[in-house]
């Protein structure tokens, strides 16, 4: 039995008497593994505001201190691509983004950056979405994303269709990456959530659309996977996405999904809009590549009413 397997099996057994006869360093590793095993793989919440659901979910997940340490730089990636107010469901809730920023700062983050390469003009989008003001008031700064010079070409080792891509330097340099998408319909990809949201980290989206959109969306996970995914399903754009613009297309679901596993986060979120496991191609591709778990039956899920 190798050391990793031993730690896993020992942690599963709990803190029996045998623990205290282990070497101190090994004992600490077993304690840490057991502590991590206490937490759910995924939190599904409903019934609160974006802020109250997030705060309740993070308590269940062990707190932001599990993911953010003192002195670190954090990049938060909301969906901030459309020149629309929050009630249209095209962008992430500003209330949620502010709550995430605050918890990162409270956990000791040295710097928190808000990143999104907006589809609409960034100044109008950041203002009318309400995200930038809310994030700044909570202590974050905006990572300028509208010039190509901020992006650096990196290889996509393991990618099937995406071989090289220009990625924003803030993301490449970040210690912690937190993904805060909004759940919504998408005309090209079918539905948009955590994995699709990462397209806002690259300079040229045309590379995806001309080279196999679904596969390229999944391939980006080889570049950098988020440490934490928080899917805003409070207001859900159910038709005419990703831009929307008609309140008749918005369903107030009052829900949220939180998970360190980006594939699991999307699988659970998409079930809210009637997309079962494997129906969204880029989620299936990512799962088959071993980039996350699509089968929710294999996960420890905590379901909470707030």
C-alpha cells in the first residue's frame, strides 16, 4: 500500500488509538485528510438571497479559509458580459460577488481582482450590471481586460481542439481562482454555467467558435481550473441567452450551487433547468477527460433550505 492510499484509508477510519503511534508528520497528514473528508463535495441551496445562500453554503463547506490564505492574490470571475441590470439574469448577482469578495478579504487575501472580458463595452457593463461598484465597495479592484496586451499565449497541454490560447495575466498569476457564473440559457452551448464562464478569461473567443465550441470550452480546464465554483441560480435566464434582455425570459429560482469540482457544479446546476447528466456536451467531455465528476450519485451532496 503506498503512502497516499494509506492516508486515505487511515482518514476514513477516523482518529483511533493507532493514530497516536504514527510519526508526527504522518499524523498531521492523516488529520488533514480526515478533516477534508468531513466536508461535502457539493452544496445545493435554495430559499435565500444570493448573499444568505452563499454565506450558509460556505459555512457548510468549511469556510473561505479552506481556499484563501493570508497574503494571497485572488481572482474572482463573475459573468459581467452584458449591459443589463441584475434583474435580467444575464450577469452574476452583484450582491453575490460582493459577498465573495468580503469573505476573501476576511480570510486574509492581500488582493482581490474582478476579471471578465466583457462582450458588451466594459464600462457600461460593469456599471449597469452593478457588479463593479459592489465589488469595489467590498474591497476588490477591477482587472482591466479590454486590451490584448493583458493576455499571454499559453499552451493547452492535453487539449483536444484548443492547443494555444491567450489568457489574462491576472489569472495566470493568481494564487486562488474563484468562479462565480450565472446559470442561464445559451444559444450556442445550450446552457451556460461554470465551465462556459471561463471563456471570459481569454482574449479571442473566435478561436473557440471556429474550432469546435463544446470541446474548446472543456479544453480550457487544462489551463487553470477554479479552486471554487459558486453558481448563481437566483435569477435564471431560461430563453434567448446568453444576452437576454426580456424580463419574461427570467425565472426567479432562488437557488445556488457551490463546489470545488467544476464539472459537478455544472451537472447539479444544469439539472435545475432540466438538463440531465451528459446532455451538455462540454460537461460530458470534461468528465470523460477526468477533469471533474459528472455523476452526482458518486458525490457527497448537502442540500440546504435557507
